[in-house]
C-alpha cells in the first residue's frame, strides 16, 4: 500500500478517565500540522480503539491516560494490533505515567511516551519523524 496523503492518527481516551483536555489539545495541534485526526471520545476500550484505527487506516494511535491503568491499556492495544496483523500502526501515548513505567512500556512496544507539559510541537515533530519512517 502506498504511503500518501496526510498522516492519520487516532487519538483515544481509554478506560474510566474522564479528563480529555490534553487529548483535545494534542488532536488540535496535529490537525493544525496537517494531519488527519480521528478522535474517539472518552471511555474507549482497547478493542474499540484498535477497531477504529484499522477501519480508519490509521498510521498511529495516540492514547492519553491519566487513570493509572496505562500498563494494562497499552499492553492490550499492542496485543490486539498484533492479533489483527496491524503492528505497523505506531502506538504512542501521554498522560500521568510514572518515569519508572516508561522504559517497560517502550520495551512492550509503545513507541513514545509524552509526559505532562510536553510541548505540542514536540509531539508533532516526533510523529513526523517516526510515523511511517
């Protein structure tokens, strides 16, 4: 499949976490940078997120997690992508994720973790450099 057109990113808020301001800020920044953004809304299951990413032919999934369930949620999304032969979809995330959990998440297949306060420009640049690379 040819790689053309804008980078497509699914921005998702999995789990019970009800705060989506950060996710919306990132979604807007990616749109402003010329990417296509599919925002899933709140309380998505890993299954719903992966379904959306595959249906939308997404290049990446960005998950915002503040609930503390990041290890479980990221692992499940990566597992589902493998099961569905969609491991080429880059998974990245942000939110309240303890420093000690970042290396294990990356080892499990999460491409990047952005901590609170990361400038949106940094996220945009990272996606341009690492998604479809």
